[in-house]
C-alpha cells in the first residue's frame, strides 16, 4: 500500500471510530468553574456499618480563587460525626454504563489537625453500602484520587473489616445509585475544612475509542516514516 493510501485509511478509520465513540456514555463531571454545581454536605454517625445520615443539607462554600485550576468547593466539619461532600442528582440514578470505569477527584486540606482514617468514597444503592478507603492523611496541596469502579477496590459496609465487594455487587449499586459521598474529614478534633475539585465519573474506554488511539498512532508512524525517507533522499 502506498504512503498516501496509508494516510487516507488511517484518517478514515479515525473519523468512523470517533463517530461511533460519540454514541457511548459521556463523562459526568463537576469542575466548579462558577458555583457549587448542586453539591451539599452530610454527616454520618462515626463507625456505623449502616452509615445512617445524621445531618444533611450542609451548605458548601464556593471558592473562585482556590482549585486545580481555580474554582472549587469547601466543607467545614460541623460536629464529631464523619463529614462528606454529597453529590447532586446528575451523578445518581442509572449509572450502569460506568461499571468498570473510574471515579476521580482532587482534594486538599485547608484546615486540619491530627490524622483519622475514614472512607474516601461512599456509594449507596440496591440495599448495599460500598466504601473505598485509601488515605490516612490529606496534604494541603491538591491531591488526585482515582478509584476504579471494579472489584478489589471497595468494601461492603465497613471501611476496614468489610468483605471486598465483587463486580456483581458494584454493578447492582451503580444500576440505581442513590448516594455518592466524598470524604470531607481527615482530622480530629472538629476543626477541619476540606476542599474538593474536578469530580469525574468516567466510563470504561470503549473498544472503538481504543482503536481510535491506535489509528492515531499509526498515522504518527506513517508521518515519521515519511520524514525519514525524505531525509535519506
């Protein structure tokens, strides 16, 4: 096949794959560029396997100057229960398309004290509570956490001692996700303020999207081959 034919084929393949990928599930995101995007705060009784809500409707603060890039929200712990950012409705409901995908966000400690281990993320649905715990402390610098929505990353009901959730349980929760909480409490006593930015719920890359990347790589290879050939002539 000629060089021109290779380039034409790669471009055509990329366009077709891009059209197919656009029909898949889209990323859901809160980047807090202008406001709180519907997020609120909630507290839950410390250490309870049932994770009941003890306080809901806590107001979060929007910061136009703080963020990664600027624009974020903050939540201050109001009591001695565990405090979380609570996701708005766009992150809830039928999230089955995101099984195997990722939940990621940026967070940082604005005001803090001594460390405390708590779940970074809480998911509720289908009568199950799934917890992801990864950090024992949170730096004052913006820190990114990315959590795969797959088995081996979540525990059922209890942060440290619960059984690891399997893919069927994760799928059941995401099929009708009722609550999504992100940690706003890493410290004792009741003095901490945590900031949150760039919350993203992303689906697993579709085969067409992976093929698009390969097509792009092939095109780059063709261009490299052309430059080498011209340099030798």
